[in-house]
């Protein structure tokens, strides 16, 4: 993916937005509720980022059993969250809020396309 094509630029902006939202959300969570919630938000945002990158790469160049890999990513993500919840006892809502940072980044991208990228 090169940033010169529109799809590559969109994926790059989404990734940057997810990271920025994750950092800001973790900072706010640390100030408001403590380190445990901040870690949960950061873990959720990292999961959202890697999930978005994995999906973008699979859709750009599907090689081999791409459908199986796309289905397995939900199992891997869910398994990772389960282990984190059981071992580290982090609040599940903070992880869920971090995972939703991808949805918020998508809303920001829509607004960017509506107001800035008009041609």
C-alpha cells in the first residue's frame, strides 16, 4: 500500500486516527479512573489497530485461504481479550471502549471526506 493511492491514504489516516484516539483515551482513562482502565483502553485500541491493518492487508492482496484468515481473526482477537481479562483482571468496558476507537476513527474519516476532501 502506498499513500499515493486513495485507498492507501485512507488506511494510513485510519491507522493514525486509531493510534491518536488510543493515546488520548488512555490518558483520559488514567487521569479519570486509574492505570488499570488506561491499560484496558490501550489494549483495546491496539487490538483495533492491528485488526484494521490485518483486514486491510487481507483485502488488498488476498492470497491463499483469505476467507478463513478473516474468520480466524475474530477468534484470535476474542481469545486474546479473554486471556487479558482473566490474567490481568482489567475492566472489560475499558477494553471495549478501546476497541471502539476504530469506529470513532471511521466517523472522523467520514467527516474528513465530507468537509476536506471534496473535489
